[in-house]
C-alpha cells in the first residue's frame, strides 16, 4: 500500500469505540467518511471486525457483518468480452448467465490494435456490470475476473480465445485500455474492479494443475511478467488471479511475487485471488502441503487474499485458517493484511460512500442500450482481418445474388466466457440486408438406421433419443457438422437441438453444445461391412465418469446407452445421406454471382478451457466444402470464424476474411466489411503457422528463446505473420526519422478509397552477448486516411524501451549496440528503416565468485525447481548428464568450486570447460542431504586454468543446485 493513499489517521480518531451490539453502522464511524484517506478507512474497518469476521472474509463469498452495516460481497463476475456469468449463492452456486451486450472474443478485440476503442468497450462492459449488479447484487458482483493477459505463445492452447496476443507489448496496451474502461475515469473510485488472469506462464490445459512451466529468468522477465506489468503500473487493474500451474517447481498459488513484485508495480493496494479450487490442489493433485492449514497459511503469506474454493461454502476455508492460526503458521496480522486488501477495493467501489459513490446510480437500464449495440457492431467490424483478396473479389457490390453457405453461415456461437446472446445477427442476416441470399448450411442431413431392426434413431417430443422410428422423418433426421479430427455434432431437424449423452441416456436437449463437459460430440466410424457405429467423443470420456464404454448400443426397447468399449460390441447403423451439404452449397453457389462460405470452429468443441488442440487444421468436411464451392464459383469469399489460427484452406480461394466469434452483431459487422462500408482494419495479434511442424513438439515448452517461438525468435516463414492484415486501399511509407526518443514516419493513402493502416514499430539489436529477438514490437498507431491523404505518425522510442534482462547480474540493462528501427504494416512487411546507436552497458565477463544457479546462459535437460516452498529457484537434473552453462567466465586464479545443493541420493557435479564434454576441471561429490529441501555445501578442487571460458556444470540425476562459486 504505497505512494498514494497512505496518510495515517490520527491515533485518537482510529481509537473511536465500537458500539457493542449495534444493528447498523453509525454515521460517525471513520470508515464511513469518504473524506478520509483510503488506508485510514480500511484500517478503521479492519480494526472493528472480530477475528471470526475477518477470517470469514477470506473466502470468495464474504458474508455480511450486520452489526457494522457491512453487506455481503462476492468476488468474481466473468466479463472477458461482455458480462458473461456469475454464481448465485442463494441457489447453491448455480451459474446465472448474463444477456448483455456481447463483444468479440478477446483475441478479436485485440485484433483491432485500437486501445481507444478497447477502452470504450471496457467502459460499456463496466456500465453493464453495474447494471447487472443493480438487478441482483448477490449474483453479479463488481469484482470482475478479466482481462486475461496470458500470452498466446502457442496457438494450440485451448484458451487461445481468451488472450490478446503472443506479444507482451501489445497485450499490455490492450489489457491496460480494457482495464481503464472497466474501472472508469474517477481517480479515487472504481466502476468495477478488474482482476488480471492468470499469473503466470500458463498456456497448457492438459495437466494444468500439475505441470511446471520451465521459465528461465530472461523469459520470465522479458516475456511472461512483461505482459502483466503494464496494466498494474498504469493502475488499470486491482489485482491478479493466480494460475493453476506451477512455475519453476512452485505452484503459482504460493508464488511470492503476489506479495512482492506485483504490489511494487501498483500505486494502489492489490486484491489477489486464487483460481477456482486451486487452494485444494495444494494438498490434492499437487501434494505440495500435508494439511490444508499449511496450504492456506502459505497462500496468504505468498500474497493471495481470497480463497476461491468449495463453491459457496466458506466453512472449510475458515476451519483451515483457524487451524493455521492455532498452530502458529499465521498471525492475526497476516489475516488483517489480506482482509485489508479485500476491503480496499470495496471502498474504492463506493460501497461505504453515500449513495454508493459516483457509480452507484447506474441501473439495469444500461444493459443492451442502443449505443452499446452500435459499439459492438463497430468493434466486431474493426476486429475482422482480411487475409487474402485476389482478383478484386472484395469489396462486394450491394444487390445481386450471394450464396451464403457453410456450418457457421446462419448461426452464432458463444464461448465458455461469453454470456447469452440477447439476439443474433448471422452472416445470412447481415448479407441479406444488402443482397438477395441463397442460403445453405453445407452440412449433410443424415439418418441412422439400425441394421438389425430397420428402426431409425429418432428424437421424440420429450427430447429422448431412441432407435424406434419407422421412417426417416424430421424426427429421425440430423444435420451433421464436422468440427475436425472426425468429431461431429448431430442437430436434430425436428427439435432443432443437439444429440448428447446425459446421465446414461441420450437425447436432444440443448440448443447449442456447451457445459463444462461438452457431451454433444460423436464420431461416426465406418465398419468393414459398410455399416457405421456411433462413438461418443464428448469431454471426460474416462472410466471415472462413464466407465470404459464409449460406443453406443441400443437395447431391445430402442433406448441408447454407452454399452461397449469397442466397435465390435456397438450397435451397427446404416448412414443414410438424405441431403448432401456439398451438393446443396454447390447448387446455391452456381446460381449466384458471389459465394460466401462461412466455416470455422465451435468454441465449445475445438479448444477451450481444460482442452487443448492437438492440430491446427479445419475439419476435413469443411475443407471439402470450400474446395467444391470455389470450383463452382470462382468469386468465392471464405469467412473463417475461429478462436485461433487454423490451416487447411485450399490455395485457390480468392478471398479470406478472419473473424473470431464476434457476438450478436457478427452478421452486420461482416456485411459492413464485405460490402466495403468499413475498411478491414484488423491485424493479426499472433503468428499463423503453416503447420504444427513449425511449433514445438511439446505444448509445455515455455522457453521461447531456446525453442525459438513466436515472431520474436522463430526463423520460419509462417502462413500469416504477426501483425498481418490487408486493406481495400494501399499505403506508402516515407523515410523514417529517429531522434529525441521518438520515431517519425509519414504514411500516405495511395489508393482510391478511405482506409485504416496500423503502423507498427519494431527494433532489432544487431549485437549482443546473448541471443536476441529477430524483431520486437516497440509501438503502434492506427491511422485512418482518405484517398491521397497523408499523416506523420510519431511513436515514442526512448533508449530505456530497449532494455533487456541481464541474467548474469539479474537486472535490466540497455546494451551498447546499434539498433535497427523498423516501421511497417506487419512484422514481415517493413516499409521504412532507421538506425539508433546506443551507448549503454557492456556485460562484463562473468564473475563466478557467487552465482545463483538459475542464471545460466544455456542448458540441456535440467529443470528449474523450487528452492524452498516459500521462495527461491534452483537447477535440478532429471537424468544423469544434464547440464547448465555459464558463459564467458573469467577463470584466472580459480582453484576451487563450492556449491549449495540438495539431493535425495548420492551424485556428482562435474565442472567442465568449453562444452558439456569439454575439459574436466574437477568433480564435486554430492552426498544425500536428506531431502529436496535439505541443503548442504559441497566442494571440489579445480585444475588451474586461465583466461575466459564457458563453464559447464554437469549434474547427476536428482541433484538440485541452488548456488555455487568458483574461486
């Protein structure tokens, strides 16, 4: 609680007596006085709470304190791209979905590269959060769990849709803008209290609670932490949520950054929270602590202030914290600190001010206001990226006939962190407002007839699905859509709902695939005899949920069940194609002047929280649909509606537009772009690889430098580069000027239409002691220009912006070097160049007299692990012969090696020169220390050498090296 709002109230005032048994807060209580400094108000209220009341406030659902007039408060309303959902404590924690204004998914919002627009979006979401709060304050709280600032390092991450960019600078700019909008302009009050998710280095869903992200110091500081710092230093967020994973061997739930580094970045007190059920993981899946009392104590001491666990039931948290207090693991002061952090945002939200503060008058009338809908349309349009436009296919001319086909042409999907769409404007709807439309889903309409009985799989009026139909009527017809990897959804024609497996039976219950366990997924597997079997492919097909049986069988009464572990025991069906989706689409395209094919992904199926992607390609049937339509009509536009990069489109597609799942106004925004009312101004915020071969084999590879990930370090030529996007006009760049901490370049619209260009500024450091980025984004500005119009864009570039982390001395430096200054329309399309020569620091030869082992320059095999459960990082070998290198070390006069190590068994540390198999300078024997957190000193005499050398420490399996010295 630093820098601002730190004035201390006079001792006598703080000592104002508590009124015993008071039914409501007295106006004279200092914490009710908005004229007092924030910290004084917090301290006053904390001082009036009993220990029991304070401990109860550590849970997500903070109970009321009637005697002081303090109401109920809950943390965590989801608001990633609009108010999405929250939980109802009065209804057993049931999820209540909001139906407010829906904006594009987060990765789409970032694709606008327009912080001013994003701030306006955040302001609308903040207003509507207040509106929902006014409607039901016990359901919709004002502490929002948004934005997500995890970097989109790998497009296979299931939660790619939730983040902004693979670049920390762009992520920081967008998250700061969104957070500022959510918070509102009042410097002392909050409209809402945004929480940044998820700290730290979290990009994999498989085993997310037990996998450890291996992040060397340079990557940790230059990349992962760098995404979180901007919003916190700009006071655009009120706290962070810890991620599920471990970083360098320690669960992030007990990462000491929460109490230290993060709070140093902010001018205000931060209120940091755990992710759902993460406190229980510390004693469960992670096995990091023996008791929940130890775990809860460690969590609070590490700087988290709120336990999101046990749903609405705070009793287990209270019991564990009280046990920790009784055992001396915590003090009441530790509790006071966390409760003070929680109360700080409640004060800033105006809860204890007359009338609820400056934002207390916002009511439910703001929800879905006309201006909000207009902004949603604007944002969805500006987020769209024109990836290809051959033969002048776009923009389209109004009028005429357009075939609009494809599985996403006449439907909109929402995602896990999206609300309920209050209305839907689909691609068909939007295009139909400009031209005559011939529509088609592009999906095969099929019937499944049981071979043995001749009966059809049919949905009856109650939604139950049984094999009882006598004919392939509407109730026995299903539209099958291929979402990739042979996974289908089957939408019943009669009910309009999706077939799914629920509680041991099958039915057509849901309007869309959804839920935490998405149970509307199937595979239709051909058999050697020409029949097919139906395999359930929904999430959580594990024995713990459904047993070993994943194949569908039909009983004598026609009821379906998961009755076989293999195809041999499954019920056999004949797959009857009643209508070919491709044939219908080709017929529509052949009879139209232009064809628009809307293909893509289903945000509940292809990748989402808890489920990563394994590939990048569109579904085979969707690719086949595109290929057939392009053949039928060369004037074809493909609209890709996905949450992440995809591959697989045929090369002869003339025009491609990419959009995320962009909310209720998707169709209107798409029509605005396709018909040229809005120039396609979106730019990609992450690299689109040509194939998975351009990605690391392991999604869990977090060291972007050594594995050469993202546009910063990859040498590959991608399908589409970072920052890419076309316009309906053209732009020319003048000479680039560098000086006075600024870069200037004049951009001219050389086309015949108005359009928007995003000027992107990159640098490249020509020389360095260490590997440096191929390019690194340093600034950007979006400009809109009329035909022939020019504008000089000025972007700041102080020398301090070129700082990088010096792992040898554990500090930020600007190296002396020549820096290429590059401006262009993408990371791969540089239009203007300049040079900046900086007289900065020169990294001296390493002094190995006292070295933290984690500060290596290179490594192979070793992992970064926790030194203790509270703090520190060590280097550990998983197998014999793994090593860490410390380069350019001055070895003059060196004769001995000492180290602090932990090891469960005996081993060695070899000290070598030049390479892992180079000259052996000495070997330090390591005896078993008694445990991985029990440290001992080891020593070795070294062969005398001289000069500067690269030193390699080669470890035996199990050895954990904390620090060492060569003297």
